[in-house]
């Protein structure tokens, strides 16, 4: 039997579950879906078992497949490395109403929630999370372990580096060919922020127009 798991039994994991179930309807072979959580909140969530990762690995399987529904990108990276070491394959999880147009390259393990749109000529790294109603426009480059909260507007010619977190409803202004707007590695863009200038690695920006949080507090 193929074994499928969603790592994370909290709110986001429960939102991802119906997407995984829908995709598995096309599977010809028997398969099983469980939640994996190293601190199980209950024995069952939304009608599916919850077990630790170690318990899941002991179950007989012809193959193992997992989607990492963990918002914290650093934890997500560690889990991805562990899964790779254990020979677990990553599920590309995508809602049926997601829009993906031309020349979109995407690394393994992406989660594309309902109403997400990816337009044209986009490169996306591994373990990307795009929550509901987010979009990525033309000529954008998204790094590894990037998280988009609901309703992110990522306009054209934007570079989002590894481990960046873009908050709910944030707007990233369109860059220019050869001069993209850059969200640096590990940067955090606050909820509802309107980003008109590049953000340095590790910075947290808030407001309209977005400014570093410490500078705004002065």
C-alpha cells in the first residue's frame, strides 16, 4: 500500500487534507492518508489517524509520500532533510482551482491552496507554501522554503529569497526587468504591508509604504 501523510495536524494541515484526498482519487492502487505530528493533539483529526513520524515509518508500505504543512520554514527545512534521508517522497499538493499558466518551474513539496494563481515565466524553489487567494505574477523568482500567507499579491519582476515570510494581504510592488524588487533571505513582510522597495535579509517590514519595524518605532 502507498502511504500518504500530512506532517502537521494543526489548522493548516487540516486545510490541506481535502486537497490531498482529492488528488488521491486518481490513484489506481490502494493508499492511506494520515496526519503525522510528533506531538499528536489527538488520536484522530477530521476522520484521519494522527501518529508520530516514527510510528508512520514502521507501517508496511510500497512507498511513502508526505506533504509538509508546517508554517515555520526552518522547521520545514529540517523535516524535509529528514524525509529525504528516509527515502520519503514529497507530494505536490494543489487545489483543483489553482491557476498555473506558462513556463512555471517549481521545486518539490509545494502546497498551492484554493484560488492561488501563478502566471507566466516563474521559478519557484522547494517546499513553497501559497495560501488561499495568493498570486505570483510574471518573471518572479521564489526561493526555497518561502511562505505566502492568504491573499499575498506578488507582482511581476520580484525576487523572494529563501525562508522569507510574506504576511496576509501584503502587496509586493512590481519590479523592473533587470532590476527586480528583492525580498531578502529570512525577511518578514507584515500583514497588509505595501512593499515599494527591496527588503534587506532578515528585516521585518510593516505598513504602507512598508518600512523596517524598528525604524518605524522611533
